[in-house]
């Protein structure tokens, strides 16, 4: 028995969470070619929460292709946004404000004027090079998808950055003047002009990037394109992060977008009106890039430059933390009743699930960390609340199938039994959902036995002895047995197809 517990503890210790609170509230003002945005962050350093998010479609790069300058109206619109954001940061008591500018300010003849005027507002604008922009976007993808291995493509208003990522690191990078605000002028030269231009630019850059890799899509226009595809395919989970498409879909979307009216596009949830005009050009560029790189598949990342800047500033030990488990632990601690209880539950039920692989173990642990987040909900709707948290919260580092498993585990934990919640049966295999329901029932038993405190879990063991699910307590603690505990143990045993007993 001791060896089994040691094995469970050893596994749990490898899944680092340790939220690591931010030193102070932080913010990034991102002066892009298409938009100027403020994002204010708080919470765990590894995966900070967004407190405030606002953008202004300033269009600083709209005239670069024609005049080489930022137009006066766009300049004023961008500076008004920067002034408002600086004021908000002061009133929000943001201690660390990082203000960065990318392609439009970098390439415009009057870009320095923008920087000088922003400095008069109290902001030091950091002008990112193309390489720095590519590295930040790549780090953003690694922050949200730690196992990502392929090519990151960050499409902005003024430029396209490409970066090779593997083994948690950024390797070769390229910055190309192919932002969505520049593409119309290129495409106006003929149906093959964009393909010729991209091929020429890639050959000149000679990045040495091997073909046949996944392509990670970053940037508002490409995310909007993915949302359009989700609408077309009636994808059941409207979460764009880690949404995957076959590489051939890029060419299909190029044809479809060119024939769809603006009214249809406006009806798509989360599709902003400012992105609609860029979709045909964004789709055309994606199709060309996929052909040139011979991409194997397309994967969307909701994380990009801003998240990459934060991630790049972290020490290696905090970068190594699992973003899903950090976020789940922080949410569980904020919403639950008993500090540290999720981690104890995970260790307690672990002996039942020693054959779970690494991927399943981390989803099981996330479920344990979130095991008490529904207690404020109406008891009749707690199971549904668990599903909502799993499917719709802003988790990263989790696939669609894993979201479904997390939803099933919380649903069963909050009283949904072994039935499958409507809408998730197509997101994961029946075997995966069955396993997740057992996690949920085991968590539910642990919650009832312990009352949310440590003592009963330390005084008891839950394990399989032959074909029997045994709940064992020390003799002095047998008064913790009760009808409610016995009922939940019985439900778990029935779901597992085994016998059960209580022992001491």
C-alpha cells in the first residue's frame, strides 16, 4: 500500500501548478498597424487573468503602402487611444506598463513623431524589430500551447511574422511586409501576384524552415477566419483557441469568403465588423503560405504578441509551470471553500487510476482543483455549472477533447451521475468520457467523506482490492462512515462494475 501511495505522490509532484502571484498589476499597450489595444493583467504570473481589454481600430498602417507615412487622422486617433489608456493605467494603479509599437510605427517615415508625442503623455514606446515581434508571437503560442511544434504565423496590419518553434524554444524567424493593410495593393496586380510575391520573399529570406509542419495561426484576421469556419462546419464548441483545420481548408475558405456577403459575416458570433473587410485578403495569404510551407495542418492560437511579451519575461522555472493547472488551481482557490482541497482529493483518488496516461492525469488533476467551484450555484444546476466552467472558461493548454473530459468529470462530481451532458458526446470518445465520469464520482465521494477538510482524507484510503472497491478507515475514525458516504461509494462501484466494502 505504501508503495502505491508513493507512486501517486510522485506523479502528482511532477505536475507543477504553484500559481506564483504577480508582483503587481501589469499592462501592455500594443500599438499595432491596425489597432491600438490596452490589456491589464493580474493574478498568477504564469497565466495572468485579463482585468481590462480595450482596442481602438486606429489604422496606423492603412496608408503605408501608398504614402509610406501614418495619415494625420490615423495618427490623432491612435494618440487619443494611447492617451486614454495611459490615464486608465494610472487610475487602475497599474505598476508596470509596457508600451510597444510594431510594423506601422517601425516602417512609417513619421513613426518617430508618434513615439515623441506618446512620450509627452508619459509613455516610453518600445519599438519592436521584426525579429522581436516574431519571437514575441512565438512565445505567445508556447505560453498557451506548451507542446506546440511547427511554424507560427502572426498576421498583423503591417507585417507577417514567421517563427519556427519546437521543444519550448523559438528558432528561425522571418518578418515580411505582408500585413492585411498591404495585401489589397499586392493582389490588385493580378490573381497570381500574391503567390509570386510571397514565394520571392521567402526565397530571399531563406529561413531554412523544413516543410510539412503544423502552422499556428496568430492575429485577429486569422482568428476571425477560423470563427467563420466554425460557423460553416457547425462546430459544437465556439472556443477558437487550439481550433484545428486541415491544411486544405485554407484554399476552400479563400473561395468561400470571396462569395459571402457582409451581412452573413456580421451574423457570426464574436466577429467584429472591423475584421470583415480583411477576411478575403487574410484567407488568400493563408492559402499561399500553406502551399509554400506545405503545412500539415492549421491550429489557431488565441495567444500572441502580448502574451509572448509576458511569457518571455518570466524565469525558466515559472515558464515550466502547466498553464491549465495553474489557472485551475487559481480558480479553485478563488471559488472553492477549502484551500488546497483539490490537490488532496487528487492524491486520494489517484490509486484508482494508476493506468491513466500523463495527458489524462493532468485533466483529472484539473478536475480535482475545480471540484468545489460550483458550490454557490443552485443545487439543481450545479452539474450544468460544472459543464459551463469546463467548456467556456478561458483555459489554455487544453484540447477540445480534454475540455469535454473536464466537463464530464465536473458534471459527474456535481451530481450529474454517469450520463453524458448534451453537446459533448461528439467532442471526445466514449471511453474518455466514461473515464472522466469515474473521476467525477470518485471526487464526489472524497468531497462527501471529508467535508472539505484534510483530516478524513489523511485517515482513509480508497483503492481496488481484487474486484472490490475498498474504502478503509482507521478504527478510531470509523464514525466518519455514514449513509451518504456509503451511497456515493456504491454509485462509484456500480459505475466501475465492481463490488464495494468499507473496512478498518
